C-alpha cells in the first residue's frame, strides 16, 4: 500500500499504533502532534516516522501543517483523524472552556483537517478518510457530555461526507474504540478495572492499540473500496450498535 498517510495525534497511544501499522503496510506516514515535543522526538527516533507539530483545532495551522507534510512527503492519500482530548466534568459543573476545547479538537479538528485535504483527494480521484470516534459517541457517558457530543458528531460527519466522496473515489469511515490498553486506561485502579470496567466487556479484556491499527489499515486498503459511511465498533462486545 504505497500511499502517503497522515495520522493526527499520531505519536502516542492509539495514534502511535496506527502510525506504525500504516508504515508496516507500506505507507509513507506523517504523524502530527499538538504539544509533547519529547514524545514526538522519541517516536521519530524509534520508528523513523516523521512528526509535525500543530493544533488541529486551528484551521490555519492545519493548512500550514499539511503544506509542510506534502512538501516533504507528497500528496496525502490517507487521513486518519485520531487527535482527541478530554475535559471531563458533570454537566452542571462544565465550563464553556471545557466544552469549546473538546469540540474544537475532537469535532472541528476533523473538519479542519479533512477540509484542507478534500480538494486534492477529489482531484486525484482517490482518498481514505478514517475518523477515530468512540464507544462513548455511540452510547454516551456520564461526565462526558462534551466528549460524547463531539464523537457522535464525528459519526454524523462520516456518514454525510461519505455520500459526497463516493463518486470521487474517496471513502469516509469511522472507528469506535472501546476500552483500549493505553497509558490512561492502565492508570485506572486495579479494583475499578476488575470490578467495574472488565465486567462490561464480554470478551473479558481490554483492547490493544494495535487492534485499532489493524482496523485502520484495512479501511485504508484497496480491499475496503466498497466500504464507506460505515462505523466499525472495536469494543469487545461492550456496546452493540
């Protein structure tokens, strides 16, 4: 799969696993990140995957960042909108800043990135847009009205844009991970993990970031050319949509 792929939030956690999987599949990969310079430098040194810094919530920054990526690597064929943040709070305590920051990164960031690449994909008659949503965008989650709204919005964005891209050779799909074994989830107390989280997952374990990476590789491949507007749930049976 000799394509250029761009993964937002691609130097850590699930994003890093996606970047590695696409590279292993033969892609030339760029990973964007927002703030952790040390982690990005370490990731590049370890993998050879180029990293580029910008904030996906800023449209102009996306325009400039994508231009740097394409100048270095060539036109982007595969976009994985993975960058995301949380600002959890019960709704009655949620501040406008907590709302706007999450919507800005997790939903507007998907627009900002995709909109900047859409014309090129249309001109070349090929594109893969893969949006990393969440199980909580499907079912909701206490204390995550902002996050769930953004991730549900990503699913609606996926379905609508798939209709526009289909005749231009562009597929648009979403992946909704459940509980994945990342640093954040690994920090959950053992009692909570064993008594609260794992009993909700029929397969009885956390997912691995590499499993999300493999799902992305499939949707990015030529084999998935007839799949568009779909939402792939990767959650061990926790929520059946």
